[in-house]
C-alpha cells in the first residue's frame, strides 16, 4: 500500500496489539502527512526496495506471505470504506479503490469488495482519476486477471472525459473480449462501450450493446433502456421515445429523457420543467453527476428563451460542474452560452463557435457538434441571414445523412421559416407544424428582446 494508518498496519500485519504498529510508524523513514486519508507512507524507492531486495534472514517473507498480507490489507481497506457513514465518503471510496486496485492487480487477488466499490464509483458520475501506477511487468500491458480488467475498465471510464471516444471503444473492447470480469461488471463495460458508440454516431453498434445490457436484467438494465429511448429519439421517433421514457423511473432517469424529447419540439418550458425535476431527484438521491448534468441540460433549453433567465441557469450549471469531470456536459454549457448570446453582434459568436468545434472534434462527441450548429442556425435566423442558415442546414444534413439527428436540419429550417428540402421521416409528438411554430416563435421573441435593448 502507498498510504496507511495504525489500523491498516495492524490488520495487514495481523497484529493483536497496537504497540508494534506505533513503533513502526514512528520510525524515521516513515513519512507523515496529517491531512491525508491515511497519514503514513514510505517513499516509493523504499517500498520497492523492501519488496524486491534479496533477504536471506530466517524471518524473510515468502511470496505467499506477501500475498496473504496484501489480502488482509485489501480486506481492511474495504472494511474502512463500508463502515464509513460520515462526510467524505466519496473521497474515502476513491482512495480505497486506488490502493485496493493496485493490491489486487499486482498480487493477483480476488476482487472482493472492489466490485461493489466499482459500482459506487460509477454511480455518482464524477469520474475522478482512479488508475493506480502501471505494474512493473516486462513487455506491453496485458489483461490476465479480473483485477487487471477492472483496473482497465475503471481507468477507461475516467479517462474517456479526456480522450477521443474511439480510444474508449478500443479499450473497453479489450476488457470485454478478455472475458475476465464477472457478469455484472462485464455488462458495465458493454454499457459504456455502447454509450461511446452512440457518441461516435455508430447507432447500430450502440443499439446492439444497449439491448444486450437491457436483456441481461442487471444493475444497468434501466440505464440501457434509457439508452434505447435515446436511440429512438436520435432516429426521430419521438412517440416511441416518449412512451419508453415514461416507463423508466428514477433508475432510468425518466425526467431527463423526457426533457431531451421536449426541447427539440421547441417546448422549452416543458423541457426545463423536466430537467429541473431530474436535477432535484438526483439531489434527493445524492447523485452528484446526474444533478450537474440535468442542470446543464436545463440551461441549454432555456438558453433559447430569455437570456437573463439563461444567465442564472448557466451560472448554476457551472457551479454544479465544479469538481465533476463531465466533458460533454461542459461543452454543452458552452454551446448554451452561444445560444443565450445568439443574435448579438458583439458576442464573437463565430470565433467562439470555431474554438468549440475544435474542442468537440478532439473529444469525439459527434452529437455535440450538431447542437453547436443548431445554436449557430438560431443565431443566423435571428439575424435574418438566410444564406448562413442555408449553409448550416447543408452542414447538418451532411453530418446526419445516416439518419440519426436528421431532424436537426428540420429545426434549423423551422427557425428561419424555410421549407424542408425533402420529406422528413421525423415523427413529432404533435406534428411538424406545431414544432415549426414554436421554434419560429423563439426566434421572433429573441429578435424582440434584442430590439428592445438597442
């Protein structure tokens, strides 16, 4: 272990009395950080020397001794986390996972409590860095044990906020193909790979993965059913998506899914109400990431309405995102800020959009770029710049030629009151004309707002 306290020393060494543990931590080579979760630690070089130096004394530890001590240490870490009931539980979980994953991986231990810890880690959608240092093994890294696979799974989920989604797919595929994880964690890898496929615009692969997880009836089955509802929405089948959303419940994030259905219809008040309900429900369940995500969605919807309202909603979204690593959600708030400023000539809309497009491309989150173009179409429609709207519609049509999100080009046409170039396959909840009117009204309202402030 890289960090410890008196209790962990006693449990790891199977000591009955505290005295020996106290004498150890008082040695001059043991360092002390009173502000750490576990205050005592050895320099990495000393740890490595103790583990690898030849020792011919009678009481030298055998590999079995080291493995048994590691198993006791792993159990002790899990006991501390599971027994904790006060504040700081998330910090303790992450710290215990970092140490526990390294122990299990390096000494080939069973997962034990690490499986439950993994579920607790993903449950909040916060995604703190988690991967322990790479093991000292010759040759390229390879997955040989369940602990190897779990380390790779969790580190991939954390790193996906900073990597192109194609890397996420490749790494999760390696975990899945290894067949080393128990079924529930195997489904975790399947689910998040399906999400990454969706982000990359590969709906068939995403649908296959989501359906497999939903059929498995495991912990992520409600989330997978939500994923299938999202895929129906992406395909423009809003009635099916809405019917599914109403069956999801909290586990399937029903309110947020309904918000995702209402805002494309231009019904921003209904969408904002759904997102607020999602945010409040997440707060009730103490799920930090979902609370932040729902508020960011609410800010995005309201950014097309009154800019002053959007200001306060964006401020709250940014506040809730502090300390939460959700890259796509953060990008969405930046797009919302563009929509809030749409129509203004002093807001550097084009320059900001160019920077955002580069960031989105680096992240590999395809659908976010479509939302960016939708915000730009809103801006150009307010400015009555039909040439720019037409160019944006052409770009949206090109980027949605596989059928997913094809209704974005419809929405852009609705904003500028332009006819649709082709018959749209989109199935709106209350018909295309009502949706067109709502989007056109949003453009007219923003023009009136800007004219009133000139």
